[in-house]
C-alpha cells in the first residue's frame, strides 16, 4: 500500500471524529469586519495545530490588526519548503433574517455543515491541519518542510499582511505556496487558479449642507445624493468603458498560455443565465469574448449607495450627505494606489473636488505560469484526490492577496480549495458538503506529497 493510500485510509477511518472538531471551529465567530471572536478563533486554530503535532505553532499579534497564526514543521530528508496559506476570518452574517439556521450553528443537515465560514475559508484551514496530523500519525514525518500561515484579515482586504510578510520574510521564504481559499466547479471538478485580479475598494463621500432639510427647499439647497450620482455618472459609459483618464495605461495583454487555458475552460452560459434569471450577459457578450472580458478586463463596480430616507412609507427630505462604495478589479500590471490617484484627478477635473475619496482596501493582481512546479504538482494532486481532471484558470475574476507571495516573497503560488459551488459563500445559509471536507484533507496531503517529489 502506498503512502497516499495509507493516508486516505486513515482519513476515512478517522473522519467521524473530525466532525465535532470542525463544528467547534465553525461555531466560533471570527468576523473580521466587526472585530468579533477573532482572538478566540486564532487561539483555537493554534491549539488545533499543536494537537496535530506542529509544536511551534503560535499566535502572532498584529499591531492595530488581527493576529496571524503561524507554524513550522521540518522534514528530516528534504531541503524544499512549502508554504500553506488559508484564512480563519469570515464575512459578516447579515442579513440575519435570511438564514434558515443560526449563522454559527455548525449544524449538520443532509450531509452538509451549516454556518458562516463553513466553506470560506475554515474548510481549508481545517483541511491543512488534519492533513498534517494524518501525515504525522501514519508516516511519522512530512516529506517536505512546511510553513503554515493562517490570516485573520482576508475578508477585509488583508491590510496588515504585507507588513507581516516583510517583517518575517526570512521565515516565510519558500519554494512554493498554496493559497487554499477556493472551491470546486459546479460539476464537482477541482479548480486551480494560476492568478487573480487585484482590487481597489474605495468610498466616495459628499456633503452638501450642515443637516437634512425639508424637500420643499430642493430648488435652492444643494442635494448630496444628486451630487454623488452626477459624479458616478462620469466614471463609466453605457458600453462599459471606464472613462478615468489613463485607467487602461498599465493593462497587460494576456499571454498565449493564458489564452490557450481560457479556451479549455468550461463555462455553461445557459445555466448561469438561468440561475440569475437573465436573457443575456452584459453588452450581449458570448463565447470566448465573454470569457476574455470576464477574466482579463478591469472593472468599475458600484457596491452600494446610501443617502437619506429608505424606510417604509414617505419622508420628504433633502439629504445633506451621500456616499457610495466602489470596487475596481485590476489586471496585470495595474496598481490600486495608481488607480485611486487617477480617480482623484478625474473627479477634480470634472469639477467634483468636494468629493472625499477613501481607499478602504486594495492590492495588486498576480499571475504565474502553468509550468511552475507548484502548479504541476497541484494538477497531479487534484486528479488523484478528487478523481477528476482539474479546471485550470489562467486567472480568476475575484481577488486574493496572491501578489504578496508572488511579488513580495518571489514565491510561485497557486489558488485552490475544497469549498463547493453551492456553498453560498459570503451569503446567507453558507454550508459545505462533509464529503468535501474529507476529500479536502486528502487533497492537501496529496499536494504536500506531489510537491515533495
């Protein structure tokens, strides 16, 4: 029996014992945006690492931020080092009235664990820990040096991770990294991401008077919401082109390899349109052009607008304040601070000097080649653990702090994970299949095994 066969058999036999442990992790709130339960969850993750056999696991405090859980495990016969990253923080559970169960119930129904973070991303955190525990109990050692990095601020844009990386640079230098913060395809196939878009998340805020006034004064008192709407209207035309001067200057065209991988991607247009009850995609896009736009074009999206009275019934009021939250998804070689600088110049030029712009969070994009060892190992590991050919994304439309590893640590990194496409991540009623947790543990063990070769 091979080492992997022994590991798989061990996980199958022990998995029922893992379920209460995972419930405890899901039941522990760790809402980074609301600073709820973060320290308690960090200590729980550390304790799980210690129990697994990572004796030097520690909670590293972050000044004016949320702690990082870090650990190391040395191999006896390998000089190679692999970094495993996941995050223990979760999104806020609101709106609470949309949940069928308590957001932190950890209840199991129909083979699924329910709760905020059950899929994103405590599933990968748990899978990493249990895969190493299995290795130590079955084999007695790991085949490659391992470094563990569990972050508590991913859901708020990882504002302190760059500083942490720089401070502990020597400790974190590795030959490859796996960012375990992903999910399977709708068909159940594992997904491997060779890149991500960056992001610049900003808030625009304007104020017109010292207080709200009666709406009868609209002819003579400036309106904050109208001021904001007029400003937003200058950012993008009806065809989707972003009108900020110089916005596209640093956009890098996708490589031949990236385009070749894109052509192989499954993308069920009819099913997606059906899910969102749409007749067509924006601007009538279809086929390869749709995918290229989705993966390789930057965006300007309004996440939310707020002003005045929005409750039941009528309230005739002229609001004196208004704000909007906007995210820009960035592609190589764009930079969030450069985008915000150009946004400020654009609004000033259009006569909106009074609108305050605040960068809430942001980080650059990142992308590696499918020829990197860390990528090749993940392709083989996915096939073995899941029994299905992986889907390889040259990049994804979402954002993770992959650039920190690729650019700052000069460590090739890929994104993957064990969530599923039906988990409702970031939405009410988040859940994950218990089978995904079990196979996810096997998957991480296989990633370690393949990377060691």
